[in-house]
């Protein structure tokens, strides 16, 4: 049979190169926040910030993301042009971090983190539905590889930043970091610019009228599966962002680790999630999303409580990799589950809702965690995180759709 030159490849014949390329872009969106988490103790020391003020920096970023994610997802579904929006998102994340390198003001730091919140919300409503649509039968696995890209950025960035901090100031590290975003944005534009005519048409979907999009969004908010998955993911993200904010502070301030060793511990946390993500994604395609998510969340709660119990002993560090294996493995599974329950043309909007709820959880978590640490000590924050992941698991239990069949 003759295949037309502009035909769209089937999911079975698609090269996984597309997944790897988009995953590299995803790694860049995580590279900058992962580097910034490592720099927070140095920034806090230079500016004389309290634990609460350090937490408020990340709260600002995630609060802006919570406000802008739903409009951002709606914008993606209305406008299309996914490759261009992916490149814009990378630049919008990288450039504000560059500006932080020139900042001597706490207010300017908050402004830059707010700008990052706007830029970051564009990536996921574009990239995740694009991969889910291109690989519908391997949706969990494809989205998991995309999640692995984020884990790579989260894992490698602290190690690189920790090594760079041995010879450079934190400001110089931030300034150098803008280069990868520029290169990857250009690579995405070049690759997707060479796609066939039919594929470009699929990637750049026809715009929808605003009134139609608003009606569709209203229907999504009435979808019980979308709501329970999104709220559960908000609690999971609250757990994650609070951990990433205060784990380096705990390791550096209370265990006396150098920046290089702190970076190594953060690498161990993320590397474990990197290993677990494709395993969880593949198993969720075969066994269903609910079983994988609930078992992983249960183990996460157990590890948090164990970490809090052992305190500043060497056993605390040993638990870090175990925690990363379970906490980070389910991020992509929840995204795939959400898209299973969402109409095809509303993928960007549903991801916008998901990440809006996640950003809300991320906004609340670090500030609340910092307040708990100021009042009761930093170790109390880890007990708090055990409680938030238990709440996330309860919501998954009441989610009606098992996620094994795409809608």
C-alpha cells in the first residue's frame, strides 16, 4: 500500500525520538527550579531571610502558577501551535532566573519567581497532551518518559550546581544556566518545523471559539474523575515542593553538609524517581492507574514518618532514595489518568486544571512548612508531609475511573 507523503505516522510506527526530544525540553523546565532549591540556603544567608521568607519565595511561584494554569490550558487549546508554545515556555522559565542573578532585593526575587510561575504553566498543557495523542496505546509509558525528563533535570541540576558552587558564586551559576534553555528551544523549533503537513495540522489544532471553550471547561469541573485526581495531585505536589524547599535547608543547616553533598543527596532523591517513573507508567498501562498510585503513596507516607523519627542520624540520608522512588514515580501516572478521563480536544485545559491545583498545593506547602519549622522545629515539617500524602491517597480511593481505557 502506498503511503502519502503527508500522512501522519501511526503510534506503532512513530519513533520514540519525539518523546526523548520533548522530554529534554521538560528537563530544562525542571533544571532551573532544581538549581534554585540548592541556591536557596545561600540566598537566604546573604539576604538574612527567615525560614518563612525562604518558603514564601517558592509559595509566590506556585501561587502565580495556580492562578494562571487554567487560563494557560484554555489558551493552549484555543490557539494550538504547540511547538512554538513549548519554545516560548522554555525561554519564559530561563530568562527570569537570569534576572535573579542581578538581584539584591527580596522583592525582585519574588517578582522573578512569579514570572517563572507564568512561564512554567505553558509547558505541561502543550507537551503532555501532544505525547498522549501521538502514543495513545502507550500513554502511561510516553508520559512517564516525559516525567523522566523532569527527573533528569531535577537530579542532575543540583549535582552540576553544587560542583559549580565550589568555584563560582550563586549569581554566576544562575547567569550561566540560561544557555541550555536557548539551545533546547531552538532544537524544538527546528525538529517540529520539519514535520509533515498532516502532522503540523494535528499539532496546530484549529482554534476554538471562546464561548465553546468556556462551556467545555465548565463540563470538566463537573467531571468527578478530573476533580479528585486534580485535588489529590495538589496534596502530592504540596508534599513534593515542601520537601524540595526544606530538605536542602535541613541537610545544610542541621546536618552540616557542604553544597556538593547536599547536591548529591538531592540527586539521589531524583534519581530514584527517574528509575521508578517508566516502571510505574508501564504497569499503569497494564494494571490500571489506581493500584499503582495508592500503593506508592502509602509507602511514601511510611518513609516520611520514618525520616522524622530518625532525625539527624545517618539513617535519615539512607531514606532519601527510598522516598524519591515512591514519591516521584506516580507524577506521570496521575497525568495519564487525567487524560484518560478527558475528551481529546480538551487535553490542554484538563492539564491546566491539574497543574493549577498542583500549583495551589505547591503555593500553600512551603509557606506552611516554613511556619511549622519556625514554631516547632524543622523535623516537625516531615511529620506534616506524611499527613499530606495520606490525604492525597484518600482522594485517589474515591476516584471513580480506573484509568485503564482511554476515553
